[in-house]
């Protein structure tokens, strides 16, 4: 059986210079690497905007071939308690770096840590600051306690611009040898909302059965409502046909297995201009 490449890893940048978008952040991080002086960092922003990619690319630029020995990634949403800080993180932090002055610990979804775990993390950051740097990634920096925030240089990641996403889509299409229509590109921009990870997954799914990707393929691959479907449901609701609107939405969700949160987002995006008419 032929092994299928996971495109999110295949197209993950190896260096900061390859990161899509986030130019100001990339420039600052590149300066840190050039000066070989990395403070504790906090990356805050929505999913799929390059937080993990920037952390890994920074480590590869800084350490070269020995980056894996000097870089540890752990996900706080999997291990929320104080034990992960006291044991796994502290064990890595106290060991000697390989051909470097300090190691890097990347703590993804740090806003999932409990308050006790964050207090323990603060003490660990203080205790091992000479030997280790921390990069904390979170969706909401407000959920991180102030003593940790004050010890970090904070970078706020935004959703990627459509122009950057479109260039990325074109590059993948050329590399993978499929064609994609203008309408399909617009659909990818619409369903992804600037989340490059979702862009990549949708393109890989759609391209598995089609040599040329059309708009219909994108909505099928992303399990999303089409704009005209959303508008039709909202029009019925605004006219007072709530039962009909609900039944129509339920049929579509069951038929395509749509995610409830995705449906809410699609309706929210479409509702405002309709209500303001």
C-alpha cells in the first residue's frame, strides 16, 4: 500500500523565511535568531495562523541539525495538570543543551493549563531561565496569568490575508499537479477563514478524487454550507417559516455530516447583511 503524505506536514516550513504571512512577527523572530538571544515568548492567536510553525522554524534556524535534541513540544490540552510541569517539563529543562547555550520548550495550548499548573510553570521559568527558554502558544492570552505574561515577549498572530492564502493554494496546486477553478479558490478562502491548516486539509481531501477542483468539491471536502444554502435558510427564518428553515437545515446537516459550529459560523457570517437589508 502506498503511504499517503500528510500535506500539513509536507508543506510545513523548515525555516522562518518560508513561513506564509505574519511578516512582522517573522522579522522579529529572525532578529532574535541572528542575535542568538531568545527571550521567553508567547504566541497568541487563532488556530492555523502559524504559531507552531514559527516555533519549530525558529528552533531549526537557531540549532540547525541538533534542533530536535534542544526542542521539546508538549500540548497542554492533553496534560493540563501540575504534574506535567513538575515532571516532564522540569526534567527536560534541567538537562544540558546540545551544542547550544539553552534549550527551547514549546508549550502548545498553554491557556488550557490550570491555575496551579501555571503557577508551577512560572516558578520553573524562573528556576531554569539560564538553561531553557519557553515558547507558550495560546488562543487567548487573557487566560494566562499576569506573572507569566510579564516574563514573555508577546506576539499576536492574525488570520492570514486572502492574498497570502491564495498564493499558498496556487503553490500547492502546482506542486501536486491539479487544477483549481477561480470559484473553488474563493470557496477555500470562504470556508478556511484564514486558517492555513484547514486550507491544506481541504485541498488534500478535494484533490484525492478530482484532477480539477471546482467549488462544489470544496464545500463537500470541508463539510460546509454553501452561501446560497445559508441564504435560503436565513430567508425562510426571516419570513417566519421557522419550521421549514429548521427542517431544511437538519436535512443538509444529516446528509453531509456538517459540524454544528461550522454551521453557526456560516450563518453568522451571512446573517448580518441579510438582517440589515
